[in-house]
């Protein structure tokens, strides 16, 4: 039996459905116009921002990922990843950022 997943009030019948929603948000931010695919792009949709805040709070190392707080999110290629792996980053109030895997949050 599949375990339902609830993130910020969005009900997903399965982990696969929640994964699809995360990928949909990830692909909504291909990179700043003119900068090339995979370059940093701020998450600007308020619904996406609220979803990502609830998502990162589920991370096993949420305290470490959130740090001093969240001022926003961005999508960019993870330089530590293999190939052109794009992921979410928490933007902190001091301007720093920390990447997180949405898969670890599910």
C-alpha cells in the first residue's frame, strides 16, 4: 500500500506523485533568460516558495539546510553533482545558499 505524502497542504497519493510535483517546480526555472540553461534562477512564484519551505523542513538535516533562515529559493546546477544536475537551493538572509535534494525530503 502506498503512503500518501502531504506537503504544504498538497496531498499526493504516492511518493512518485510528490516527486513529479518537485520535478515540475524544478523545471519551471531553467535559468535566467540569456544566461544559459542551468544557471541560477530565483524561484519567484509564491506557491512554489511556500511548497519548497515546507519541503525542506522535511529534510533529515533540515536544521543544517535551513541554517539562519530562509529568504528565498533558487534553482541551479550543483557544481558537486554529476553532469548537469540541477537542484534547489535555500537562500539565507546573509546571501549565502545551501543546496538540498528534494528526494531526501520525501
